C-alpha cells in the first residue's frame, strides 16, 4: 500500500469538499467517471481529508490516474492506495507543480537538459485530468512517465 501526500487547499472543487475535508466518495467517483477514467473494480472511501482506494485496476497507468484524479481535489491531503494491478508495470514518478513551472520546464528537470519537448509525454500521461498543456497550477500533482 502506498500513501501519497497532496496539498489539500488546491485542486478541483467537487460537491461537498472544503479545505477542511475531502469530497465524498460518491463525488470523487462521479469526477472520475466524468473524466472517463474506468473505476470498475475500484473502491473509494473517504475519511476526513484522506481518500482510501482499494480493489483492482486493469493497468498501473490506470491506477496512477485514479490516484492523481482523487488526490488533486480540494480538501484531499492524502491518498492511501491499496489498488492491485492486473498488468503490473514500473511506477511513474509523481511531481508536484511549483510556482513558475510549465510542462517544458518540468520535462527538462525530470528528463534532463535538452528534453523540454517531452512536455508532450507528460501532457499525454496526465490526460484526461489535463485538458490543455498550459493549464497547470502550483500544488497540482502530475504523473511523469518513465
């Protein structure tokens, strides 16, 4: 089981969420469905500012997207991940966006100098949560593929 820390006073505001507590499990599930993220077989529970995920996901990529979409919501400070994966693969890195960041700058920092063009890989890895490569915000956590 992994525990992921998020900045609870930033993120997508879902019904019932506040800086003091995470949105309800139903609101988080609705958000994942709205994003087109398959949650079949995944359980979602909320306790205070912690989202607890369990069950099984078809791939590690799907598991990571569920973690990020659940964690990047207003009021969520932690995501406890107990999701098993049918097709194991290497974990991606997670990166918290800082003030002044853009995807090109993040790509250079993560992949090395001269790799700013890999911002496209980061953007694709974070779809459907990201709709535009220029719309990221400080405190948002992103998936950085290997």
